[in-house]
């Protein structure tokens, strides 16, 4: 299906004055966060915008502006490469976009994590924006924050513990995560309608395949079926800038997360599909894993803490199979939930030291 066919669902006013939703998203991103036109946020976001993160949610324009100013001062040379924008209509005057960005910056100012270190970092982030009447009304933001801390030489477990206590968003959201908006409820049939609203009735076979992949491989633990859904040379780019290639390594990447949360169940919260001549068919997914930290001590000693992992995956398809997945979630939010949600937790170094002394 051509881009023009996909645009036929939308009134031009939905993305005006830009060429299409991709141009809308990338142009606004550059104007506000690269050129520092923060005041133009009022022209881009609805006054009562909801911004959902892995830690909970914030409401309103002033939170968006205030957080952005702090981040610009901390990382003044921050740049972002627009890896992809997967967009799909939501009614004739709205659309959902799954925007994947490769970020890089130098820690030159004070930030939530502490005073400037002068070190460089690189990470990936994904932002799903729901646009209605030419304004962003809701956004889901997921970043690989562990990669940032790793590059800055900071202890992610110390930062997670600190954030869980003093962040006005994180502290409350962790304690009520079962009912917080990014985690609440269940999506019965994301092929028809997800958290961004009803989908157009197309690319149903592709959505069905991705849905079955999550159910069969992740939830039913049929890891051998990875080969049914993925090309032999499949590549997964994931957290901490990790990259794995081919079926066996792809299987182990999935299994390594489930090893820490052995009762974990994946739920697809939203699906968005776009096709273009240069990149083919791509499927953007917002997913949620619910489980308990009762398995391998990947994030310190296992303590049975309930955890909600909000994540995003972008799949590239060729001839009906997955050739590439970008899978991002925030491990700092995961660690914070583990620290807050269970008793007797010890950081990985403390666990290692204790084991060595036995």
C-alpha cells in the first residue's frame, strides 16, 4: 500500500502544514528540542496533554516544559537521529505515531542523576504520540536509561533507589502501579483497538502474526517457534545498546528477561502499522509485561516484588517474517519497582560479595 493510500484516511488538517505525519513528528521534534523552541510546545501539545512514562504519568503543559528545560541544561549538545516514524490513522483527523530515536549527548549540567560528569552517552528512545486535531493529546515515552547511567559511570541501583524515594512521579506511581494509567486494565483485541483507539481495518495479517508471536513465544514459552515468525538472520537491537543476531541468540534474549520474571505475561497494548517504499512494512507495538521478580537474580537478589514492565518494539517485516526488532524498556524503572515492592533485596554487588564470602 502506498503512502498516498494511507494518507487517504486523513484530512490534510490532521498534519498541516507538513507533508505527512512523519514530517509532522520529525519537524516538531527538531523545532522544540533541537532548536530549543520550547515556547512552541503550546502550538504542538494540547493544554491537558497526558504523558505516560515507565514511572507513571504527568499531566499538563508546565510539566512538559519544566522537564525539558532541565534536560536541555544537563545535556546542552543533545542530538537525536530520527530512526523511524511508524504512523497510522486514528479517525480522519488524527493519527498515532511510533517514533524511534537514537539519542546522544554530553553530561555538562546538573540533572536528576547528579552533577555533571563531562561524559558522553548514547541510547535509544521511543515515543508514541496520539495526535488529534493537529495537537498531541497523549504520549507514551519509553527510554533506555540504563544505557545512560552505564556510560556516565553511575551505579544504576543507587540511582533507582534514590529516584524511587524522591521523584514526585516515580514514588507514587510505583506504589500504585497496578492502577496507574500506563498499566491499568487489559486490552482484549489490539488488532481492532488499543490504547490509542480503533485501528483501520488493514494489515490484519501482519498484526495477527505479531500478536501470535507474543502469545506463542513469550507467553506460551514456545521458544522453538521463533523460527516460524523470524527470518534466520533476524537481528534484535535492545537495551544497553545490545545487539543480537540469528535465531538462537534471539531466543536467548527473550529467555533472559523471562528468567528473571518466570511468571511474566506479555500483553500488547497498542499496534500501529505503516508501509513505505524504502523501509517496507513496519509494526510498532506498545507492550506490558506483568510478573514478579522471583527468578534469576539479574537485578540483584530475587525478592518476589510485583513488576510492570512497559516497553515498545518496532518490527521490520520482509516476506511475512520479522527481520529486525528494536525492543526498548526502562530497566531503571524495573529496578525501582523491585526495590520498592519486596523485602530483603540486595544489589548485585552485595549479592556477589556475600556469595564470595561463603
